[in-house]
């Protein structure tokens, strides 16, 4: 893990978001911020500039597709950010939509935490 690696977890289910945060912080030592809705996610991104974002798709209000597109549009030319869509939507059309929105990876719910952490690590490696 790079010293400047920061993670943002976005999920309207507070329990899910907090479990992911606690796991990534305790086991892997990642600094993790949490947002419970799309507007907060964009605001935290602008303030903290995390380079790994775990983004739930199905949220009330601003959904993950919109948040993904907004964040990708706000990237500076030299900025590397990986967005991992985390969702129960597992069909091919949703995976295609995730890529169209600018997502870099996709994790299906339900997931086990070790598999999620492996996905995060793979995306951190891709930042190098």
C-alpha cells in the first residue's frame, strides 16, 4: 500500500459501510472515509481526493452511476482514481453500465470481506 492511498466507501446502508471501513482499516491499515449518499460522496471526494472509491450503485437520490460520472469528470489530468462499483446488480447489462459510467472494477453483493479487500488491493496496484 502506498503511503498516500486513501479509500472512500459509499453506501446508504450504514452497517455495510461501517463494516467495510472497519475491516479495511483494522486488517489492512487503509485510511477510510465513509459517505452514506451520493451528494456526500462527491463532497468528500472534492475535499479528500481519495484514490480508491468503493461505490454502491443502488442509493436513494443520487445513484452510483451518477456519482461515478461526476467524480470522473472532476479528476485532474495527473490524478489517478479507481472506482469499484459494489452492487447486488449482477447481470451483464449492469456491468456494462458500470464501465460506461467510468467504473474501473465491479464487486457483486453479497461479498466476503477478504474478496473485497483483494479487489481493493488489485486496484491499488493498478494505480502504480
